[in-house]
């Protein structure tokens, strides 16, 4: 009986979220907290989908019946199956597909992109299609559009390729995050909706276009500077740029009370810089600092009910193991 496991990292955006949707650059890092998709061949003539995190199981004899059973929340999964049948002539049958994500959901850590990339790569691997990462990435982008409306594509790209990237208008270069740069990621305990955050800024742009464009442009400039400072290992300056980036995100109305509380605690306790990461309106905060400071910050935040962890940079991107 055939079996594959595909694993895709999550991500954290260091600079440039939201501005990246309008063509400005952003820098993102893949993190070693991941999503996985297992496909096992089964004897029964059916397709069984297990969404482990949602405690949901769906079963049917064919894709059409299966997708009718899905709520619209899982549209991207049925879309993915249809695309594979249509584009690659693959008949999805006699399989159990289990999807597990170790990422906080709707928290700015790329859970939807990471799940999409791991699912696509699992199908690629199981049906031996030999798709290149570029193709996996563009298929994942199509699924991301279903979930987020008009995403920039940075999330699917970083979850596919791993490492850290400087992304602009659908293209990217790898950037190196110096090893001594440690990032603490803290969850605000608030699930956010990326589409809602993107729409909020679009609305802001409609009602106050000049100022909103100015904020987005400033974020673009900060990201460009950060790219240079990363090559200089200038941790102090990177911290300052993170704080400045946060100021503009706050002007764009995607920050909130919990994000500010986490940032204030972090900066008071020795962090070089701290900002929201991802779409905002909740989700996570990313903080740059020395290990001992980050550990102290983490325990203060824990006492306040916030979970955090020091992120490891994933270097592999999506991978697949066959059994
Ligand atoms: C979400 O992780 C990042 C945003 O910039 C949206 C996007 O780039 O698609 C908010």
C-alpha cells in the first residue's frame, strides 16, 4: 500500500506585510513549525479526508460528492482536487488524506498557505507527477486566492521554498538571516481574517488615498533598508526598522491592544524591535532580541496568558517522504 508524507513550513513576515499587496517589497522567513499532509492508499473504494485540527472527517466515493459535503470553509481543498484531475489527469480514489497543522490557525503564520503547499506537494508525490517547486507554488497561489481574495503570493512562496526571501511583485531572491538574529513569536490569542485586514486597507485607500499610499510607500522604503542592514548583520538597526514598520502598520489600522501590549512588554525588557507579523488585527507579534532577553520576555508574556516560542528558520521548504 502506497503512502506519502509531505511537510511544509509556516512563515513569519519580518517586513512589508500589506504593502506587499500593492507591489512594494516584503521580507519573510520560513519557520520550523509546519503543516503536514499524509496520503495513504486504502482498499475501500472511497476518498476519506481527515482535517485533524478541525476534528472533521469527510468520506465519499468521488470528488464531486466529497466537495458537496465540504462546507465553503474548505473550498480550497475541493478546488485543489479538481485542478489535479483537470490539469494532470489524476483520478483521486482509494485514498485517505490526513491534514494536520501545527501552526496557530489564522494567526499570521501562514497556516492556509502551509496547508495548501503540503497538500499539493503530497498529491504531486503520491501520483509521481514530478512537479517543480515553481509549479507547486503557482498552484498554491490559486488556492490562496480562494481563501484571501487578493493575496500578494508571499505566503505560498515562502512556504514552498523555505529559507528567507525578499519578495516583490511575485518574484523573489533569497536573503540570509544572520544566525545570531533570534526572533520570538507571540500569539495574541486572537484569530484574524487576512481577507478582512486586506479589505480594511483597501477601504482606507479609497477614503484617504494620499495618506494611505504614503504609509505603504514608507513601509516599502523600510523593507529596502532592512534588506541592506541584514547583509551588514546590523541587529540594532533591524530592530529600529521593525519598530518603525509597526508604527506604519498601526497607522494603517491593523494593529490592536493586544499587539501593543506584547510589543510594549518586549521593548521594555530589552528587545531590539517588535512588530505584528502577517495581516494583523490579532494573530502574532515578532520580536528580535538576545536569547536571554527573549526568554525573560516569553516568561513575562506567559504569565499574562500569551504563548510564545523562539522561531527556527526552516531551510528546506516543502518536502515529501515516500513509504
Ligand atoms: C499575510 O501573511 C500577508 C499580507 O501582506 C497579505 C499578502 O501579502 O497576501 C497581509
